[in-house]
C-alpha cells in the first residue's frame, strides 16, 4: 500500500536515522538540569531541511521544547507524536561513553538510546517523510519534542498544555513506552501501552523525644520511621486488577503452551502473587507493580547534627496508583500497614491515565503493523508502572498510547536498558521500529 510508504528507500533512510540518533545522543541533556536547548535546535534544524517550520518554546533558560505540525486536508482528529529530549543521569559503570553515541556490537550506545531519543528521531523522520509527500496528509500531524519528562514534565508537556494548548491539541497521541520485544516463556510479545499508573509524592513524618545522642532513647522519631519503612518494604498493598492488565495477562496466557497458560492465567486469581513469585524477578516485579498501588521510600531527612537525637524524621515516598485509584486510596492503604501515629502529607498527585475503550482504529493499526513485521510476535495491551508525557497530553482529552517500536534480541531485555548503565539500542531493531512506526503513521494520516 502507498500509505505504508513501502516504496521508500528504507536502507538509506535507516542509515541516516542512525546518524541522527548518534548526534542526538552526543548532546548531554541530563535532567537535572536538563539543558535541552541544543537538542531542540538539532531537531528543529533537521526539520527545517524539509521545509517544515518548527516552533521552539522556552519554558525557562535552556529548557526548550520544539513543536512542528503539518496540516491535514480533512476534518479528522489530529495525531500528536511525542518524545522527550531529557535523560536521566548516566550513573554506574559504562563500557562505552554514555554521551559518545558510539556503535559497538551492532548497537548505538548512549544515555537516552532507549529512553527516549530513539523515539525522538523516529518521530522527526515521520514528519520529514510526510513533508516529502506530494499531497498533504488527510489528518493533521503534530510532533512535540519536549523537555523535563524525567523530573515530572513541569518544564515540558505540562507547561505546553498550560501555556500553548492549541499548538498540541489532538485527538490521538503516540509516545513511549511500548512496542518493544518482551519475551515470556520463549514467546515474543509487543506491549502497547494503553494505561499508566498515577504518581503521588508523599511525606511520611514521625515524631519522637529529642535529646543528646550520648543518652539513647527508645522510640525516637528515626527508629519509629525506620520501623514504618521496614513494614512498607515487606508488605504488598492490596491487589487491584485494572482492565488493561487483565487483558494483558489473558492474551499472553492464550499464546503460551499448556499447562503454562493455565498457570499464567492464575496471576489474576487470589493466589496471583504466589504465582508471580515463581517467575524471574525481571518479569515478576513489573507484573506485581501493575496489580498493586505501590509506595517506595527514596529520601530520609532529619537534622544535620550528628550528636542530636532529632525530634522529627521525614521520609519522602514515591507512590504509584492504579487506574481508578487516588492519593486518598493510597494513603488509606499505607495507614493500614503502619498505623495512624504518623503524619502523611500529599505533596503532589498526577492521576493515572487509561482507556477502557482502547481498541480504536489507531490501536488496530499498531496491532497489524507488529504482526506484519514480526508474524510470530503478539501485540498485547499494557499498563506501565511508570509515567510518561501522556500525563499532560491526556489533560487535553487525547487518547494516549505508548508505542515506540523496538525489536530486541532475547539476551537484551528492555528492563535491563531502561535507566541503567550501558543503555543501547540495536541498529537493526531501531531501523525495524522506524518501519513499523511509519506503517502506523502512514496508514493513519495519509
């Protein structure tokens, strides 16, 4: 079909896209502080080469967002394709420089190779290819490359929604996390994100007797807080089964051989957590997180004096809520574990994003594109435990999907690359994803 762009010189396009990815990886956009301006300029310059007119919006000094659009010829709901330009710090030991964009062992290495500069390049190329068409697309297409997703989106997508909503207003949106190869029991699956958990930032405070550290006291604020954190670390909050995750488990189970399929489907039963404990942690932990509200302590605060017993101790908690759950529900579940003697403050809440009616024409195109390019792979709906820029775009009423396709070999798990040292993307898998995304976008808008 012409709309799948099948007759384009994909070998040349793929090689050029790899060079673009290398260039973008060499721009250090570690957040904090972000410094996305140079990356935004690079994207804008590449778009201008195809006579597009990108707009760069600065939410703060060196915090740049770039938006470009191609108007459609018909009155159809626009499509927004989105990627963030910032990356998490490159901590740990790296085999190759995290900002070198080097090619080794058939992969492009660098912080952001998976999260998510590869998608930024793919989206950029969707716009370049559309701009080269003789006729405009039927549907308006918008590309937003944004800042600050890794630290909450306040200088990126949320800022755009608050200050320039008409530049990105659309009916559908595609961003991370989905479309990558997920191996379960030797079978290949491709999750399509149709839901993501909410994020709740909490302060847990304990009070206790103060005094000189040379005279120990019982039940100090810090020891009480430590006991509470230990309980939270050892206790799973109640199970909830969102529709997207129910569909994921049922559809994965249907592809597994007997009797494994029956055992896998038991994840939905009351003994589901015991079944998950039989799986490798890399598979079990994300599945557990998608069936429970969660809370993780990340920072402990007391006084700055070594020889003073503090009167107050504070733990900063990162909470994640499932579709249909709120900060109020999470606080109640936490109190059921640790009791009522602690103060719990909700500092910020970004609600979950989900669609119970996710089977749209766009979802069907994603499904068909995966099956076309990997007939033995199975696309499945997916709830992601983290958050994405969909938190902001959803506020404008968009149907939000996570789909940044990437084919991975069995020995290179997506979870081992995400926010980890030695982040890298296989060149063949990246170019495969470029073709898959082009099929989806081309057939949806042309």
